[in-house]
C-alpha cells in the first residue's frame, strides 16, 4: 500500500522558516517525480515546487522562487520543502504528490497545515 506522509507544518511568524517533509512508503521512490502543492482557503490548488525523478531542473511557482527549495533523499524515500522568508499569503494546506511519468501513477499525501501569522 502506497502512503505519503507529510510533516513539519505549523504556525510561524512572517519572515520565519519551516521545513516540510514527505516520507513515502510502498513505491519505488526514485522512479517518481515529486511535487509540493498547496491550497489556501478559497483558492484553487497550486503547484508550489516540483522535482523530476532523476536529474533535470526543479521548477517553482513564481510566488515562491528564491524563498522555497525542494529537495529529495532517495536513500530515505523522502522529499523536502524548505520554506524561508514566509509570508502570510503562504498560509495553506501543503500536499505532497508523487507522479510516475510512464505509468501515470499519481499519489497524494494527507496534507499539512502551514499558517504564517504574527
């Protein structure tokens, strides 16, 4: 059974940092592209950052470029999202997403809440 388990969310003041983790179970992690999405209240789900399965460039939403960094540890089957200089508009539920580009397998985590507020 495939599981994606996010952690690391919480309440942080503007300008602060958080590191989200997404541990995966039951899939061949190195074969999957990994992405972070978010959904803010009243807004559509947004792709925040993405990283291919092997090599290739990472991609970021314009709103987080220069502040967020996605990385992966294939030995730990885990993807991370380092978020710096957080703003109130970054408040959202953040979801981890795994995509197998050949077989079109798509998996989602349950989400972790990030709240940026003073």
